[in-house]
C-alpha cells in the first residue's frame, strides 16, 4: 500500500521558518527520521520511505500554497494513490499553537492551499492534519502573522510538535485514519 503525505508550504528562503510552512517542516521531520532523500521532481520535492510494510511518498509542492492542488493531483495520479490514502499537513490559526487535529474530511477553513486542493481534486473528502499556529495577531494582520517567523518560545517547542505530527502521519498509514484520530486528537 502506498500513501501520499503532502506538507503544504511556500518555496524559497524568505518563507523558511514561517508559520505557514509548518507542513513542509512535518514532512522534513519524517524524511530525516527515515533517512529519505529529497529529489526535485515535477511540481515539487519528493521523498519516500517504507514503514510497517507500507510506502509513504512525501511531497512538498513547488507551486506555492494557493496552487497546491495541481501538485497534489499530479502526484496522486503518478503514484496511483487514492484519495483515501492522501494526507495533507497544513497550518491552522484557528487552533491554539501546538494543537493537532486529524480529520477525514472538512472545510478549507479559509486556507488557500486546501481550497485549491478541494477544487482540483473534486472535493474535500481527503484526510488533513491541521497544526495549530495560534492567532496572536491584530485585526487585519493575519497575513503578516501567518508568513511571520516563529517566536523564540514557539521555536523552542516546535521540535516536539513536529515529532508528534510526524507520528500522526505515520499512524494514518500504519493503523488507519480512525485509530490515528483516536490516538492523536487531544
């Protein structure tokens, strides 16, 4: 069985270490754990590893956040992965910093990456792992906050959060969505 784990983010040095790129950081954590090497391919950077008899294909789209759907659809088709074995890892300012929420489907919640994936793949019926980045911003400053770098306090806590999120992604493939939700949704 093959699973596609997509970490959403924006490419380029100016977006590294920003809240919006936490999806990239989660798949980077998985790649490091399994010593999977990233290769620049069509529409993104791709790595893969085996875990518990399953193949996990990791994707960091190179399309920028609001065009993520094109890369997701391409890699689902290329790797022959059904939508029920797709997991999209994404930042969410509607959740407190560090909180994880794994779901089998759901709204885009105003997230442009999810909105594009919904449009291009024909619906929101795929798993998503939302990582809370908090919402410590003043009215009208949402973009600056989301594209801003982690505070020192957040950066100190980030490795533990990334490990937990990577564990949730592995569990999604290894023990199934429902069991992973029971284990990781707190």
